[in-house]
C-alpha cells in the first residue's frame, strides 16, 4: 500500500490537472465550453473541425491557454524547488527564494523598466533573468569564501536578498513616476497577464531538465536529511551534490520569476502538505509535490483574474491570502502528530 499510494496520488493529481486546465480555460466573459476546447484542440491536431468562432479560438489559444499552462508550470516548478531546498538546507522555512534569486530578478526587471537599460533591445524577462543569475552568483561566491556550509549559503542568500531589495526600492524611489511604479509593483507581486507561448515553452523546458536532475538525486536528498556528515559517510559527494542541486533550483526559479514575477508561499507550504500524503522519501515526494503545485496555482490564477473582474489581483497576493491560513493549518496538524 505504501508503494501504491504515491502512484495513485500522482495519477489522481495528473487527472485533476488536466481537468483543471480544461475547466479554467473556459472561465471568463466569453462563453466557451470544455467540449469546445477539446474539439478545438482536435481541430488543431487535424481531427475534426473546431466549433469555436475565430474570436473564441483566439481567446482560448492566444490568451487563456498560455496563461493557464504557465500557471501550471510555475506552480510545479516552485513547489519542486521548495521541496528540494527544504531538504538540502534542512530548514523547514526554506523556499525557492532563499538564495536571493527573486530579489535579483526584481532589480534586473526594474533596471529595464525604469532605467531603460538595454536600450529597448533587452526585454523585461531577460533583464530579470540576468539579475537573478547575478544574485545567485553573488550568493555562491560569498558562501564559498565563508566555507561553503549550508548555513553560510542561507546567510549569504539573506545578504543578497536585502542588497538587491534595497537597490530595487532605491531605483524606483528616485527614477520612477507613479504609473511606472504601479506597473513595477504589479509585476513584483506576480502576474501571468502578459505571458505568451514563448514563456510557456522556455519555462516548461527548464522545468523538465531540472525535474530530471532532481529525480536523479532523490537518494542524495534522502541522505541529506541526516546531515552532511551522515550523507558523506553514505558515499554522497556532498560538495558536488550541493552545487548541482542549488544551481538547478536557482536556474529554474530564475526562469520562472523572470517570466511571471515573484509568487510567494507556493514553494513553502505545498512541500509540507505533500509530505503528509507521501512521506519524506523524495522519489515519491518530488513528482507529487510538482503536480499539486501545478493544480494549486492554476486555480489561484483563475481566482486572481475573475474575483474582481475586470480588475485583476496580483497572483502573489492571492497565494499569500490562501497560503497563510493553509500554512497555519499544516502547522497545527503536524503539532498534533508530533
């Protein structure tokens, strides 16, 4: 039963994800049915004809579908990174942003939007990605110069986070007008409103590679649960594994943040909730966490774009509003089991 339960959870999660994508794509001002969406998909694959009008077809495939899919990819990626970071750092409060990647991405995005860096050639996503990589590079160099232990990595991440957050605030305060400031703030809080198929393909590709890397290191992550010395005694090449996993999760986080902004709480609460269902073995935990994260963020984004329609709420605001009570519930439930 212990072996089949995670498999059933994964199968059920994938079915829920497919159903969620189908249903949420139909939610909005334009009247579109799930059957119409599937028929339109079949028509694009050369099977039958689409019952949708050209306008409805454009709404589905140019607006709602890429947005829904990027929400699924982002949810899966952030949940995956959160689970890996919590195990690697042996810190239950670790999340994908602990390495300062989101702060660096914010600074890069603000440099493009407010200061006009790149002369119109560099996009917002590219600027954010460069900023995220600079922040991660600073964290790695600083932590290695301090000895390279995991606590030094966390402290270096906190230092980078504060530095780049200060740079972002300073730039906006001195150079941005009211309209630009509002746009920057909306992006910083997370938004899927301006994504396209290129963002979906890029983020999904990075997610697939990082997922493969993490799944190849599941036994290593299990060993890290007992500490670095215990992992080394079990034959784990601690330094190499640490660099590989930190780099992989940082690159995935950078790709996601550069496309949609910082979406908090997904990588913090979902790994804890999933462990209650699958246990701590990472071969079971990681894929189920990713699927649950995808389903969660698909519905959060749908709520963000519809609850105050036509006004849109930043996705990061909704994840925090939902995440705080959910995290408190997880804490109380775990206390009852301890």
